[in-house]
């Protein structure tokens, strides 16, 4: 284990903010609106919320408990709890997922940094709908620029990890998360006053049963895992840093509520604006990058609002990339048996990530592939494996049972939790997989 094994967050709220910082990110503000837009709006929303209700609590709790009980990151946790190496492949799965997500996530973070720099110099003022779409294409296909802008967040993330985990992440998240929420509330208020915004609200909130297809269900499950950072070990690491007295259930619920609120708010900002300005809701990954600048043009203090918002978006992305990179860094330093210290591991991981980012910039098909494969295949697989590990492999009430990591869990709730983890969660994931493959 890295030298951080015994570090804990200095406060409970610090851990909640850091875990929420991992969850709340581009997944909520960039990905949620575009996936919802491509998958029928309201139909997607309802399936998404069902997935959050079904998977969110048992799986976030599981990752926290694995980390808290073992005191280890995703690398050492399974072996420590199980006493043998039989389940260690889950650690490898987590690391693979972390690298693939980082490959495309840093590119999108790069778009955010690029937009921030342009907001500062007022590039968007006066651009109409078409010009904004054309602008995105121009910026994102400018390879040298995109390579540079993707490397900036890699360096910033590496810098935070280079120093101590609780100092960097905790301080940042405690101040900036609430600021982001306030800013989004103001934007939602402005957008809802636009003419035609009600069409967007209908698109987002009107539930049409006929629009639910196996693809919609699969995408909603993937988005749920991606947005909550479930199924690749990020929350195991934070569980290991959790103060011993922290209540796992309450913390998990707080993270879910915050994350879902931000996703809903992103929808309430983006869709009314999409229809009011005449964009296409199924525009794809560029959706928020064309819609947001158009919204800022309508707001008072447009320069200030757009700079502040893109700055907060960059920071929300960074609090997620920190947790992503931490999985890989802890993995590399532990897997080397202590030969590679934290600093060396940070350098190695950043080097690999830069290569992956460059590949994603040069080859947009790879970008889409990483995006799709991680959310819809690897993260559900990771979650499935973890639920089987805790539900079946570890004796439920024995010394090794992770539930003992939290004395605060009530007896009746324990039973429900274990039942969900043994039966409902694995069955639901398997059924959704088979259904999307057309096998049932
Ligand atoms: N949950 C993050 C987001 O919504 C992405 C993420 C996935 C972060 C997995 C860490 C681990 O942006």
C-alpha cells in the first residue's frame, strides 16, 4: 500500500465532498445531457433514476465498505479481505477501466479548459447557433491545440496527487462544490425565463413508455455507473481514507443525492435552452459546448458568468480526474511491491495517460469507443464482480464481512443490503446485458 494507507480525511464533510467531487463532474454536466438527448429525454430520465435507486446505494456502500474494512486501495483490498489472490483480477479490471476513462475524460476536460480560455477573451460573443456549432468542430479538430489542452489537466491532476491526498482534494472540494451548485441554480433560473423553454422541459420530463428500448436501458445503466463513479475502485480508495466513525450509509446517500441533483440541474439548464435556441437535442458530445455559450449570451454579466462557469466546470472535472488517477497511482505503487514510490508512480501513470489522450485526440473513433466501453461494459462488469465478491465470496457475518467496517448500519438494513447485493444487483446487471445483446 502507498504511504497513504493510514491517512484519513480530517473531517467527515471533507470525505463527503471529495467523494461527491469524484461523482460530480463532466459525467453530470457534459455526458448526462447529451446521452439523455440522444435517448429520448424523459424516457431516458426515468430509467436513469430507476438505475440510480436500484444500484446506487448498494454499490456505493459496497465500495466504501471494501475500502474502509481493508484500509487498502482497489489494488490490495480484495486480497486483504479474502486472504488469497483469487479475486485480484478485479483490481486489474479497475485499473484498466481507470486508464480507458482517463484517455477520453482528459480530452473532454481539455475542451473545457480551451473554452475557459476562450471565454476569457470573449470569443463567443455575438456568435449564433450555427456559428457556435461550427466553432466547436473547429476547436476540437485542431489537433495540436487539443493535445496541449488535454495535457494541462493531466499535469494539474498529477500535481495534486504528488502532494498529499487529503490536503489537496479536501480543501478544493469543500469550497468549490457549493459554488458550482449556486452557479447552476442561477443559470437554470435564467434559462427557464427564455421563450420556448417549456418545450425543453417537456422533452426532459415527459415520460414516454414507447421510447424505452434495450439501448436506452443499457445507456442509462452505464450513465448511472459512470456518473456515480461506481465499478472501478475510485470509491474503494476513498473508503480507505474514511474516518472510522463515519456512517457509510448516510455518506453514500449524500453522494447520490448531490450527484443526481447536479445531473437534473444540467438537464434543466440544457434542454430548455436547446429548444429555445433551435439546437438539436441529439447533437452528441458537443451538445453542452454549443448550448452553454449561447446561454451566457443571454445572461447579465455574460463575460463574468461564462468565465466563472467554465472555471468551475474545469474544477469539477479535476476533482473527478484526481479520483480516477488515484486508482491507477495506488495500483502501480502497490503492484511494484514498494519499488516505485508515489512520485514515481504518478510520473508513470501520467505518461501513459498522455499517450492515451493523444491517441483519443488523433482518433475520435477511439474516443467514442473508450467512452462507450467503459460506461456500458467495464463499469457494470466491475460492479457485478464487486457485488459477487462481497455478497458471496466473503462470509456474511464472519470476521471478513465488510459490513463490520460500519457499526452504524441497522440490523434490518443490513439484511436488505446483503439481499440486494447477492440477488437484485447481479441479476439486474446480467438481465440488462443480455437484453441489450438481444438474447432475452
Ligand atoms: N463520476 C465522474 C463524472 O461524473 C466520472 C468518474 C468515473 C470519476 C469513474 C471517477 C471514476 O464525471
